[in-house]
């Protein structure tokens, strides 16, 4: 792994829960998230200011699988110090894994 890679992982524990959080971090995090998260406002994720949370559609192969929230952080003002997007979707292992695969 290169330290400049963009990575993604499920950030909430597996099991039952109301929401799951998938964190994408790295230089291309906002562009990667924008491929499968479409804000209802129809603005692009990179048009939002740091720490803004946006409501939108979560897509898998172009089809909507859930709606949720995306919070955009620009480095160095993030948990990892890099550009980061946290996607909050409805809970459940199957859905969280599908969002991660997106």
C-alpha cells in the first residue's frame, strides 16, 4: 500500500444498529464518494465546505440502494489529516458491505 492511496472501510462495529458509517480517506476521497453518493441538492460533493453534511442517494451500479448522509472533510481538518468523506447509511452488515463495495 502506498501512503498516498485512497482507502475505504466500514467504521462502525458489525452487528445490529440503526446506522453504519463508511469512511473514505485519501487524496481522491471526495471524487470516489461522488461516484456513488449523489446529493439531493444536485451539487457535487466537492462543492461543499469542510464539515458540511449532505443528504443524498447512495447508488450501487447506478441504482439507488439507500439514502443517507455524507460528511465532507478537507485535509488537514479531518480525523486522518487527509480529505475524508463519511457516508452514513441505514444499519445492517449487508447494506454496509454493499456501500463499501460501491
